[in-house]
C-alpha cells in the first residue's frame, strides 16, 4: 500500500468570524475526524475570510494539496455570504437559479408559516454543471462540483446542517474513493483517573510508529484512547484494533466506561433502562447541569422522572426535607446535606436511585475550610447512601461539569455492582 | 487611509492532532482575537501536519498573504516536532545550539528536581540570526525571525505557554507596527428573528467595502452584528462605531438584547438582580438546561432559588400541582400544562417570576398534531401568565437550546415592560 495511492482531503473553513477570534472552528475538527474514519486523511485546514477572491484562491490551493476539498460556511442569504460565487468563479462557470431548489426553500418557509425573504432566493443558485446537496435542516443547499479530477464540496457553516449533510450525502459519495485503504479506528472512553496515570497503566503503546497506534486525548476529565490499526484488508485491520482494545480494557478495568462517542450519561442511562430502574437528582451548585446531561439522551424519560435544582437553602428544606438544623450545623456544602438531598429526592420521587450534588462552583463563595471547587456527591438506593468529597479545579464551568460527570461515574460504578448488566 | 497601508497577519497552526479530528484548534481563535484587538487583522489560518516540508511551504504561503506570521506548535522535544527545522529551512540558515537557552532548560528541570532528558536539548536550537522568545512556563523557547520584511514568530502549542508568550513578548513587539491604524469593534447581540429578517431591517450596511463594516453571524438562534470601524485616530473610529451602533439599535428595537459576549441568561440575570426580583423555573423537555443556563452566571443565587425538572407526568402533578385532568385532557405538551407549571412554580417557590417549558425535543414522541419541536413556554408574575407556542427545528439538542433561549428572551421582554431598567 504505497503512499502515492492514498487519497487525501483538505478542509476550507470560510467566515470572517473564524479570523476575528469570535468563533472557534469546531467544524474542521469534526469533518477531519469523520473523513479520517473512512480512511481519507486530511492534510490541511485553511480558514479564510468571506471574500470572493480569497475563497477562489484558497479553493485552488486546497485542490492543489488534496483530491477532495470540503468547504464550509458562506452559503447564507446575506451579502457577506460569497462561497457560491467563489465556487462558480473557481469552476469558471455562471451561477444559475435552480427552480427546484427555490421551490424547496419556499416550502421551508411555508412550513413555518413565514413569508420567504426575497434575499433567500440567492440560496437556490448553484454553479452551472454542479450538483446540489439537499439540506433537510435549513435553507442553504450544499454544492458538489468537480474540476481537474478533484472533488469539491460546499456545506453550510451551521454545525447541525453541516453534520447532517456530511453524514448523509458527502461521506457516502466519498466511501468508494477510498476503498483499498484499510484502516480500523476504535475509541475507548475512560473516566476516573488522570492522563499520566492511564499512560502508566497501559505501558508504551503510545510510541510513534507502532501499529496499532494509540493516541490519548483529554477533554473535561474524559480520557479518550484512540486505537488506529492499518492493514492490507479491512478484516485484518479490524482484528488488530479489537485485539488492542481487549488488551487496553484488561489493563484499565472499570476506568473504561464506554466506546466511540459514548458519554457517561448515555452509558448510565443504558444500564438503567436495561434493568428497569429509575433515577431522580437533586442539584445545588451544578444548577440543572446534571439533569441536562441525563436528558440529553433521547428516551431518558424511560428512567429519569424528576429533578430538583435546590439552589437556595429554603428550597433544600422545603422541597426535599433537608433539616434546617443540618444546614445550620454543617453548612449547605457538606456531607450530611448531600446525603439528605439524595435521600429526600429518592423518597419524594419514588425512584430506585437518586444522585445529589452540593458544592461551591465559584468564583465567589469560597473560604479557607471550604474552598471554591469543593463538592459533595451522594448516591442513594435501597442498599443505603454513599457520599464522597471532591475538590475540582479551574473555573466555574469546569467545576460544574466535573462535578456532574463525577456524579454520573459514581452511579455507573454503583450500577455495575448492583445490576445484572451485559455489554 | 488606503487598504494598502493596513498591516495584516496570518496564523499557522502546526500539529497532526489538528488534522485528525482529535483536537479543536482553539489557539488560532485566541491569537486572532488578540491580534485584532491591537488593530492587526488576521487574513487566514492554516492548520498543517508536523512535516518539515509542509511547514516550510506553509510559512511561504502565509508570508505571501500577510506582514506578520504567528505559528504555534511543533516546538516540543520529540521527533515529531519539526517547526524549528522548518523555520531554519525557510530562512535558509542552519539551526544553532544556544548555550544560554540550554542553560535555562536545564534550570527548568533542576527546579523540579528532575534530570533533563537528553532529547530536550533540541529545544535550545534556533535558526541562526533569529531571536529566542523566553518561555517562563515551559521548556520550549519561541522564535522570532524576519525574511523579506515579513515578521515570523514560532510559539509553543501548549495554550498556557502560547498565551503567556503572546501577551508578554509578541504583542508588545507588534504594537509599534500597527500604530496609526485605528480600529474600533462593537458587537450587538440579537434574539427573536432570523438572519434574513434582520438583514432586511438594517438595509445594506453589510455590503462589502463599507466603513464601518457590519458582519452578521448566527449561533444557536443568537445573531451577532459586529461593527468594525477604521479611521485615522482611535477617537474617530470609536465615534463611527458608536454612531453605527445607535443606528442599528434604532432599526432593530427590542431584538437587540445585549453587547459583546453577553448571553441572554446574563442580561436577564442582571435585570433581576438590579430590580431585586427572584425567579423559579419548571422544565420538562429542556430537562434542566434552562436552570443550567441561568446558573452558568456567577452570583445567580441572588435571584434564582428553585428549579424543577418535572420530566414525568406524575412529577408535574405532585411537585407543582398540575391537575391530572389537565394532563389527561390536553396532554403534557399543551398550553394549559405550561400555564399550570409556571403558576405552580411561582406559588411553590414564592418568587416574583416563574418560567416553564413543556415540549417534544425528539427524536421520538412526535405525532401529526404535536410534531417533534413543538414547545409551549409560559411566564408568570403577579400581573398574570403569558403563554406562547413554538415549533423549533433541527435535532434534539437544538430544539432544547432554542426552547431554553426563547424562554429567557420572553422573560427579558417581560422584564423590560415591568421593571425599571437602565442599560
């Protein structure tokens, strides 16, 4: 498998907001990850301004570096959206108004009972000879064009629209291009230990040039180990990746909570659903974030019934029966209050499990005895209540997210002990 | 002031992790924002792999587009860190070992009581004739070089090290370059209408080449209008931006909710705090997200006391007194249930205001009469209850976020009517 046969892609991110510091380009990383997963490596990402000449030049640059160019952004209806025009110029053709696309845009507004603003008709224009990509979630169709054997795509910059179009239309068109290059990627998600601890537990598997290659990334306490195996055939690559996964799992034990893009909330929800158990939560410093993470999961109403954001002391007492004396004696951020919140939530909601969090998210409110970042977590079920004390660092957002994730992880480990679970 | 006098910058982000989808390039947005704040606009960002030839070519490309190139990444001690070598090749000089830099790296390890790994000595090498930038937070010195009148910087990819070096060494060196170019930037945040409606309301201010220039971006329903005024003096630029802001505000009225990076939750919280009012929320489909957005704001405990995530019908009835008959007759997703939730929340929590949300976030649970995305929102205070019906689109995440943001916006408009507010 020589390098000269490996097809490559380049990404073009279009938009002034990417150059002003206002917007972090998350689309590029998403696209790069997805292209790589089908065996199409990305060689460069270029972010450029909403200027016709600049976009046209960058298309030339990207097409010079790669076989496939995926551009995002600049397909909106306003005067500063110039990707369509730049594609036409690069392809050296006119923009033509496609009545069928106009009809679809019209229908999009009709469904919302809103009159279509005239300026949206520009979105029905695509370069002559190019194909339109349907946008099921918005008004801007995408574009698929070819020049000198290079394949060029323009997708909307709105992440949800871009992702849907990429998954349903772009990746299926690219798949046949890359057959013959066998690559298997497997991701293991871990929670409960730091990066260096995990690195020590798994030995030297991360050294360069190894096959399978193991990469380690950390994001908000979740550690992702990515296994990339390359081989002559897909079966062989798959087998190598699976062998590596088994070896990592045996080294890391219960630190591994899931695979691919699974979240802790998804894994916990899945176990609750399978075992027919239910859950309620009571939160103070996380202010709704724990319930939000749980209900991010479609179908979570099967096991999640009830959440309280008891932000004031009065709410803790009135809603969940935390004794005034307990708060007065130990403070709202204390082990006895965490315990009483979880017990009160389970009793009031009538669920099998309850989780509670009370802490100091900051930036204000910390003392020497109880610093910003101090968090108590409790989990309650018919076997009793288990509490733990944590000190999380960084800023308000990180403390809140780490607290909510840690609560989910504590529940996950508790479910492992009590419920019969098959993975 | 002609365009030909405006100095420009380009950013080069170096690292395989940026092309694999593993890492989102947050450094580029940070650098772009800081350069722009001193009046040095960024014309492009290029992310490339850790390959010597590729980095060298990209340096040429970036230097061709801009007067200043800021590169990050690839200064580590391992074999895949090749930025130093690529800079030397681009400058057509050798890498030379600087004993003073080696001494500092050695000291860095000494302070930690750790032996310096041999491989770290590569970090003491910089291209002949280039200057070193001190790294107070890590081992890799930065590089400052010149070629053909273009200024080139190499900074570490570790965000904390990069930021510190940028602030303390790079920006002070660039400041004199850009004096004479005065730039004033002002952002208006809008909510409650689509991009094209807003574009029609403000006329042709977004046309290219205009000064002040107005850019429009949309993110999760929030529309940001950015006004960029350029002039010979800072005072003049500031006045132009302010005049433009007044004109946009008068065209858009109450669609403008804030400025700069303000969120709806921040603006609503600010008004509640100033007027001494309190708030409770009851959520169904948003599952804690509304409370989470409100409590994202430090100090929100001053006005936010209580939140319920009444995810099941039983929770709606038991916690907030929504009559079983109302749910049976109209369904959980209905105007009467939204109304009863808001009234129940205000009564139970004893707050001045209550917001409620009930809807179908999807992907399941929709019917012909009640499609996915249907959401009822209610706001209640002593003047009465106001309800509204909405249909949001895209996916579960978007429906939930749009619903929560819309609820905050409804409360904002209600607060404008009832509370004495000075901006």
